[in-house]
């Protein structure tokens, strides 16, 4: 692979890490870059998991060290997400994803408009005001539902996690983002192990890209921690825009 191609991919992975660490959806940028480099699709997926996993580890550590992770909800969501992801992966074998994509294309603008118009969305952390039973139930529901989506379709999983944590459990956007990183990290590592076992990671590209992904995640998580909803809300809406574009493109391709 030419050095110029590697550099271009690494720059896109840096941008993906920057966006993903703030509002999720980085894979919508990095995966097409890997595919455009000429890699077979499965190897592009493996490289994407490799670089995103290392980047997500860095952003997760930063959110964790700044105490912007709610442990109870994360643990419950991770466990239920594993169940949901497996169910979604099985469902995709029997159900046409066309209808699911159409539903998302119609729903995402509503979500984006809601976030844009609701000025105080994610500005306060009010999860402690909820009954513990409700917190446990909603954490499991989020993990199960978004995990199912991740196994069934996948793009924008982190973005949907942030929205769900903020809307349903009343987390501020920073903590919701921190929670999403850890839940996403567990699924990324699980998938990466499978790709590594089957030799679907092109290390000559994946390793330098991982360094750029780490850099993007480090800068992005720092911005999210310092700026809070001021930076997360606009990047969140950008991520939703990328997701709509990705879904529409996949339908007309």
C-alpha cells in the first residue's frame, strides 16, 4: 500500500476518533476510508475495529479519571448489550434491513430537531433523582435495545447510546458520552478478537491508523470534558447527519 494512501486513511481515522470521542459515529468516517484504500471489506472492518478499540480505550480512561462514568448503569448496559447484540446478529439473518433503515431515516431528523430545540438537553445530571429500580430497568433496556441495533445494523451506535442515556436516565451529555464509550469499548474488543483470530487486520495500515485514532480520541475527549454540552450537542447533530447520509447511500447503492 502506498504511503500516500496510508497517510490519507490515518487523517480520516484521526477525524473519526475526534468525533467519536465527543458524540459517537466515528465509524461512519473511518470505515469508508479503510474501504476506499482498497482493502477487502472484512479486512477494512477488522482494521476499523483495531484503530477504534485503541482510541476508545484512551477516551474511556479520560472520562473514567474525570469521574464522568456511572458504573452501575454501564455494567448493566454492557451485560444486556451482549444479549441484545447477539439477538440482533441473529435477526439480521432473517429480516430485511431495508425497512429498518427507512424507519431510521424518518426518525433521525426528529431526534436531531429535538436535541437542537431543547436548549437544556443534557445540561444537568439528574439520574440520582430517579428510583433505583427505574435506573436498573432503563439501563438494561438501553443496553438491550442499542445492543440489538448494533448487532443488526451498527452505524451510529455510540450516538444512540448518548441520546438514550441523556433522554431516559437524565444524564448530562458528558456523563452519557463517558458511559457510551465503555459500552462501545466492550463490543469493539469482542469483535476485534474475532477479526484477529481470522487474520482480518492489515497491521501495516491498522497500527499507524491506531496512533492517529488515539490522538483524535485524546483531543476529542478533552474537548468534551472541558466544553461539555457546548461542544457535544453540535457534534452530536453532525454525527446524526453523517448517519442519515450513510443510510441513504446504502439504500441507493
